[in-house]
C-alpha cells in the first residue's frame, strides 16, 4: 500500500491515493469491499476535492489528526480504558518509557512528513498539547486525567533528564513555545466586545487560537467567545488540580523536586531559542 500510494499524485498526503491503493490491493488479493466502505470513500474524496480548490496542497490526514488523536486518547469501554492505562503505566504507576518514546518518535516523523507535503499549518507537539489540554477538561477525558494524576512524577523526573529523553524534551519545548505564542494573544473580553459598536469575533489565520475583534457584534459570536472563555477556565482548573496533587506528593521528595526544576529550566531554555 505504501508503494502504491507513493506512485500517485500527492503521494501519502491525498486520500485519493489511498483509494487507488485500496482498489489495486483488493484486485490483487481478491478482497471484497463492503458497500458502506465505498460510500465513506466517496464522501472523503468529495470533501478533499472541495478543500483542494482552496489549497492544492491540502492534507486531509494532517487536518483530521487532532480529531483522531482526541478519539484515541478517550477510550469508551471498560476493557479499552484498562488497556489504555496499562499501555502507559505499570502496576505501580511508573511510566512505560519505551511506549512514550515510540509514540514521540512516530509523532515527530508524521510532523516532518506533513510539513514537507502540505501547506496546512501543523503545530506538531503544540497541537498535541492543545488537544490533550482540551480533552482533560472534557467529560470523556476522565481516563487521561486519572493517568496523569496517578503517574509517579519522581520516576518521570529521573528519566526525563537522561540523554535518551532528548526527543521528549524537544517536543515539550515545542509545546511550550506554541503555548507562549498563544498566551500573547488572549481571547477578547466578551463584556467589552459586546458593547463595542464595531466588534466581530473572527479567527486569525496567522496565530492559532487567536481571536480578533472587528466588524459588528452578533449574539452567536459573543456566545462563541463566552464558551471559549469558559473552556479555558475549565482547563486551568484541571491543570491546577493536577499540579496541586503532585506538589503534595513531592513535598517530601527533595531530589525529585530538584530534578523537576532542572528539567523545567532545560525545557524553558530550549523553548526560548
């Protein structure tokens, strides 16, 4: 499939190349494709064709990654929740380092591929951090909140300062850099915007997450700003609660606290470059 897709126009960034590969494989291996699969394919091809008229380098995989990532990080059934937790933590709540490193390596490779084949702006590690933060404040993020609350942070601090954790520190620095950029462009105050005679909330194409005020205010736009402000407040409360929980645990672990401070300094220095 990889070889077939590489031969098509657009390569691995186009869903049409995947469909061509699917058809050739079905013919070669005598596979029967269910009718509903064809309907899904037609839907995605239509959407991709419409988007390609606006952006010839549109990458449907890069655009859909945040939605797929959110779904993967939010298991629904009890067996899937246990399997998800067991993939990340051991029985004594220590991080499975090999699993994390492999996930980061794959994410780094995907970011490089997407940046080379599409004009779609992909935040990389910053996009992952934004998706994770949004999920933590949502009802379906209960499993992820439990994992982050139970993980042995002293064990993470020791491993994260080792040379083999260079990729992890690089990805975290990227996420911090994106977060710093977004923090410089906060959401407008909805009370001020609602009373402005020429206020309209619109997304800025240059800065992810930034909202600008221009034009005439409308109730649904002000409602949108209000919902986003509430969402950010929920995210802050969740992150503050997780931080307080780990601070209480680390009060009697001075070595782990020192390692975390060293890690924070290293990441901040890299993010500031």
